[in-house]
C-alpha cells in the first residue's frame, strides 16, 4: 500500500523539533517495531553496525526480541521489536539496544554515515517516521500537539510562531516517500 500524507500535515502548529542531543534521545526509550525485511537487512549488514555499538550490544542475536506481530503497513506485513535495555541513566529507565549511551546517537544512523550511505539507510521505517505516525487509513500524520507537548521528553517543543507540519517534517516525508519507490 503506497504511503500517503494526511491532510493534517497541511495544518500549521506552534511547534519546533526536539532539542537533540539535550533530549538524550528520549524517543529511543522503548525501542521500535521493525519490519522483518528491515531486520534481515540489518543482520546482513551486522559487520557494518557492530563497531558502532558498545561491546555488550554487539551480538546480533540479542538485537531483537524474537516475537513477531502482524503490521499491515510494512512491506512484509510482519514486524518484530528491537530489544530494550534497562538503562537507569536514560529517560524512562530503558533504551533501544541501538542507542549509544555515550553520545545518545543511534548506532544504525552512525553506521549508515560511516558506510557513506544516507544517515537513515539502516534506520527502521518507524524510527524515521517518528514523531509522525500512521493514521487508521495508513496515511502519515501527526498526533494532536497538546498530547505531544505534555510529554516531558517529547520530540516536539512549543514555538513562538506556527509552521506548516509538512514543512517541519519535509526531510522525513521526502525520504520515506522516495524510499518506498
């Protein structure tokens, strides 16, 4: 099913992007759903990814929780979840196995850059999408701002002026729509 953009993204809202790295990658607190095709790709490129992880996180056998669930929005129609690591130093007390605790960068993004690829080359669809989401019709949208701003470590922050959402997230939208073709 081809990705489409919800009319919601034509709205203007008084928000701006998060304050990374000040947020310390709070969005990585619960890991991410990953399509089985993306999982296979990461495992096939494990040798490019492992050097960018702490030693205790380099074993590809530990990268995913092993449970498979249906997801009608992904190419394989099935997803698994990245392993979540307990981390008392991180927001919420946990983090995705791919988040580097020393600099709060995603090892998948660092690996993409180091390989001379787009930084999001290895990032799962749902990571690139965040904080955007898919609505009930599978269209890319953004939840109500009031819910997002109330979250202390939200990926959006209040701003003085309004910005059209599809302009604020233009880089993600372009990447996701091109990636799909």
